[in-house]
C-alpha cells in the first residue's frame, strides 16, 4: 500500500484548498472511552472537526459505570448524559445492566449494547456503512464494530508501551492486531511512525496539537490559582502517572524553594502490584510533602485555558528514558503555547523539533537553567502566540491531512 507523513502531503498539495470529497455526505462512527468532557479532549475535538463535512456518530462500547453508580451518583449520570447535549454529533448510548461484577453479565451487556446500537443506527441511517474511527488499542475487543465499518481508522494518540513486562506484551499484541486490521493508522510521533511501519504500510504521521477554536486570545481571565498559591507558578498539567520524572521534580522544588510547582490533573490509579513496581505513590507523596508543591484536581476542558494563563511557565516533566515517553507528543505543549506562556520540557524527540518555541533541557542543570530563562521572559515581556504554528498543529489540520491521505491512497485503491 502506501506510507507517508503530513509533510509529504503538505508539499504535494495546495494548503489553502479544502479537501472534503472523502467525508462529504458520509458517516463517521467514533468509538471513545473517556468522558466527553475529558480535559485532554482530542476525541471530542476531532469529532467536531469531522462533523463539519460528515455525520458523526459517537458511541462508547466500554461499560464505564456500574448500574448502581449510574443510579445513585449524580456526577456519573451527568457524565453519561453529557454527549446528548452536543448538537454537532449523534450520540448512541451504552446499555448499563446491573450485576456488572459478574463476567457473564458484562459479556451480555456488551452484546445488548451492540444490538441496541445497530438498531438505532439502522433506524437513523439505514444500510449505510460508516467509517469507523477509534483511538485506543482496547478497540480490538469489539470486532463487531470494526467489521461493521467499510473503512477503519486507528487514530493512535501515543506510542503504546508499559513498564510492566507482562502488561506490555499484552498491550503490544492488541496494538499490533489492531494495526493489522485497520485501513489507516494515524500516528503523532516519528518513533510511532517507525514502529507502526513495520506492521502496516498504510501509516500516516499527522499534525497533533491544540483546539484552534478555544478562546485562547482573551487577555482578562479569572486567576484560578489565586487562592491556591502565589507566583511564580510552574505548572505540570495532565495525567499524573508513572511517566513523570519525580526525581527531577524533587530536585527542582528543593533547589528553587521560591518557585511554586503545581501538579494539575487526575492521579492515575495503579493496581497494588503496579504501584509497588513503579514506586509511584511513594514518589508522589514525597513530592506533595514539599512546601512549594501543590496539587489541583483535574479541571474541565472548558476551563483549561483559564488555568494555563494563571501560570508563569508550563512544564513537561516526563522521563525520556521510558519508551512510552520517547514516542509521545504531549498535547499540553501545544496548549501551553496557545495560552501564551513559555514552555520548558525534558528531551523528547517531537518536542525537540519545536525549538526555539520550547526550551529543552537534557540534564537537571540544563532544565533548571531553561526554567530560569523562561521565567525571566515571562516577567520581562509578553510571550508571543505563534498563530501559524498553532494553525499547522491544530485538530482541523489533523483531520484535513487524514482526508487528503485517504482521498489519495485509500479511497482509490
């Protein structure tokens, strides 16, 4: 088949021309598993971009809640019903049966959900088969949805890996199987491209980034951190998990006691065995015990830019020695840039190529030097917002590049 990157396509076509032939009057089925208001909202953002030229159906085949939780927890009910209020997409919900703790009931729940999905879909769209679009290797568990689609797009947001050898073997097997049955695999890093290309020739390196429709240019926002901590504020925004370089965070907090480091996001829940393996909670509590380290729970996607503008410097503190991190392209970098705050990162391949928009430190000494320079810039002058960079690295361009590729290489094969 074919393989390419977004750069090849951009050089081969007029960037101002709008390509909509592939998806116009088509139906795209989005399989998702995170909350619709997840702060790292790339699924929702991509769904909205696809909806500009096609009918988008969203469906979550994963049973996220127990029946009891859905009945008694108002937050769970609100989250379950939230996609109904999104007018740009068609939401087909998941059935939630009681007694989910039993495996046979969970299997029955999956089958009943699929029957309901096909029934509603048929009543709404007839026999028109959709393009199925999924984002996680877990989609391999639902072959009936993939077979239902006439084309299958695996929009792979990160390089898949785990520090647990047994779990890593299982994850990579599922990932390879899903790569093998997909019409197109979309990746966002060069490492992922090299890896996926070993198993599929239909692989595309596409832009990754921020939502260009967010109100990123407002100059007056509430200071969401005013009651939390004073300036200077160094923010680490995103999932708080084993990817973080806790040793670097600890050294930064101890060597620069006047700097306030704020961890913002959901704390990942590991199993007891994983927690011991990563020493995750031990490291996290050690960090949070420091007087100049603060924790703020995850905020909704709609408030993320207000929070970012309350920071002085945005930090990426992932440990680049982990393979999962090496193949990452963190959304937070683009959101930091869009919010107009300076960015300092550890040495990750896809961030390294963003210099000089981002300071990159390979060692602890370099990282702290970069952080000081970024803070000085923040205090002395306004950080410019590179609109051309954000336009290239936007969800709209992400979808546009995929359309171009499918029009050229897949729809005509």
